């Protein structure tokens, strides 16, 4: 371990150290919520700065004996994770206090999970990828069950834990088989030796197992069954965080190991592409069609996040440089619009699951015009209507599919986007053109929640206006 | 000393892995499901050690240490979740925990 290694991994180190500091603060200082909050934001900003520094000074370098890579896409991933963390911290206190889940451990868990995600985003080897994934997942299991006196939250945690650990088993078995067939866990070595392996069957079974394991983590069809229940039962701020940063982390791991494999020209790649394409089609169609039938907004957004995993899988199936940058761009766009949408849901939500059904949103435009306007903006962006960020995200992914001669996949993507118009814009219609049923209480947002909302709005608009800036960082 | 060919280890670990998978899919008791998951993770450890020994490469054995650490952390969190559930609803059977459905 040299000084260069420490500098390259500085972003991960800062976030991890702050996680530990917050844990001690929580234990030693009384009424430490605000202090923990401040420390989290400072730590995450520090992580962002360190990652930007690494991007500028040593892009594309590896560190810790080729375990992690810095700069380029990994910097964008860091920005996604830290950005999601900052917005979640801003939203958390008000929401968790209201629903009775305000424990200061939340900040430790959040920072730990972000450290795990960053490790995944930086990984150039299956070992740190697995460790990062588990650090993230274990924190998520606890965060999903944060409202420990509520049965729905317990259930979400239990389901997430059992299925998440099950998926980890598959991922790990895949890693072991790939390791056995090529003799190394490093992604570069996997790609280099895949052609000359003596056990091609073992290699492909291993890659298949890894796809299953990561497919669970990104909530892609047919491994998505846990997602609606977990996203529904978990506290809304946690759901927003899990469904954006957690998904982004799982995709960063996915891209990390599959990009070198795709570039290696191993026989059998075409079949792998078809399987990934089928997973993408299944996720898009099942996610969007099931979302049509939902009457609970949180659940609707959960199913639609399965569909978004499908759009992202298009980039994996395309398997070219345009696909990887497309995925990264889409993850940044998705971060802002999805956290924003969940922020609005969280602001409106009352204790014991009040104000969560579509009917509660009737006539919202008259009672809370600001929130209704903001929500509509996120809905437009999630549908993929220009000039919002979601449009360019889909544009890049579909474009990558066409470049890879998968035009049919792009067409399915467009069709399923059209299906999603029904429920996304349906919610907008309900907010603007339906009479409210009875009185509605709640909907006041604190200054920090407003800041988080403002950040998501700026992100959704700005990234839609200057898409090239993100693409340039990712391609470096 | 008699050395077994690597296929024996791989077959054994594949069988243990499949037993674990079947257990997860068929059992309804959360604790037993969790034990089956541990079985899956340990079968992977066996695979890793076997490959590591076969190829004379240490990375596999290092990985086993990481897996064991992760499994221990998972056990702590998992049992705490089961305990929290049991406090609210006196059951550990996953099919009786079904407040979330569409």
C-alpha cells in the first residue's frame, strides 16, 4: 500500500472514516441528530471533492494492486452515490421524525452503504465488488427495517434480507466459477484469459450466475419480486435512496465485470447478449404493465423502477461503449427524477401510510400547487419527454441498442415507454383535473426538504440541457 | 498422500449449493431459510478453496476469508431482523408475514 494508493482511494476512505465518526458521535453525544446530519453532509462533500481530484489527477489509474480504478465513470458513480446521499440526508430528519423512525444510526448506515457503493463503483476486480455490494446490502437490510415497530417495515426488511442474501449466494458462486475457469478475479485478467480457458462451460455458468445475482440486486425481471414489497414497506426516504443509489451501485458492478467480457470476443457472447436483451424486455414490459394496475403511488413507483432497470439493461445488452456511457448518463438522470418523486411522496405521506394512494393525489394542484408542479416535472422526466433528463437518458440507451444491431430492442423500449405514459401522466391528470376527495392534511416541507427538492429539479433540468458534459466525463 | 481430483470437490460443492437453493425455495421458516443460505455460501467457500489449491493461487483463499466475514455480518443483521419481526408478530414463518401485497 503506497501513498498513491491512499490518494486514489481517498474518496472511499473519507466517506468510511466519516461513517465511523458519526457512529461515535451518535454513541457519545446526546441529542446528536443535527450534528450527525452536518457530519454526513460534510463527509459526502469531502468524498465528492476527493473523487473529483482523483478524476483530474489520475484518470483511469488502478490502485491497491489493481483492485480499484479511479477517474472517468467511477467519478460519475461517486457523484451519483454522494449526491443521492446528500439529498437523502436533507430529506430524512423531517420524514423519519414524522413516521417514528428517527434513529441517529440512520446516518451511520447511510454513510456505510455509500462507502460500499463507492467501492463497487471503483472496483476492477470481483473481490472488492463483492465486498462493496455486501457492505451496501447489509446496511440496506437494516435501513429497510428502520421503523422497527411497524410490521410493514419488518416485513420489507425480512424479505429484502432473505432474497438479498440468496442473490449474494448466486453472485458468489458465479465469481468462484469464473475464478476457477480463468484463474483470476481481476476483470482485466478475466477478459484476457477467457479465450484460452480450458473450461468454457464453467466460465459461462459462472457469468450466468453473476448475471442472476446482480439481476436480483438491480431488480430486473424475473428477479424483481422483492422490489415492490421492499420499496413499499421501507421508509420512503430509504426507498428513494435504495431505488436510485442502490440500483446505480449494482449497475456499476454489472458494467465493471461485463464490459471487459463483452470486449474480449469470447465465443458465446451473442447468446449472452440475447439473454440480457430478454431480461431487459421482460423488466420493461412487466414493470410498466404491473405499474398500470397500482393504486398506491409508492408501489407504482416501485414497479416503474423495475421498468427503469429494464431500460438500463438495454445498455448492457448492447455491450458497446455507447451502452456504458448511456447507462451512466441514465443513472445520473434517474437519480434526480426518482429521488425527487419519492421526496414529494415522502413530504405528503402521513404516519401509518396515509396519503399514499392515487386517490389522495386528486386535486393536489389546487391544494399544494408547488408540490403538484414539481411532481409533474418528475413524472414528465420519468416518462421520457424532452427536454428533461429522462428523455436524453432513453435516447442514449436506445441509440446504443441500434448501434449494436438490436433495433428490435430499441423498439420494445419505445413501446414500453409509451405504456408508462398512462400511469405517469395519469397521475399528473389526477393532480390537475380531478376533484379532491375530502380534506387533505400535510404537505408542508421544511427548508432542508425544499433544498433537496430544488436540487432534484435543477438536476433534472440541467442534465437534460447539457447532456454532453456528463457523457464526456463518462467516456474519459 | 491420496489426492482427490478437483471434480470431486466441485461436484460436492455443487450438490451442497443445490441443496441450499432447494431449501430456500421450499422452506417457510425464516431461520431455516437463512441456514440454507449459509449452506450456499459455505459451498462456495469449498469451491474457492478447491480452485485455489488446484491452481496454486492464493486469491481464492483470501476470498474465503472475506466471504466468512460477510456471512457473519449478515447473520448478525438477519437474526436481528427476525427478532424485530418476532416482537411485533409472534411468528418466524415467512408465509404468515404478508401485509404487503398488491
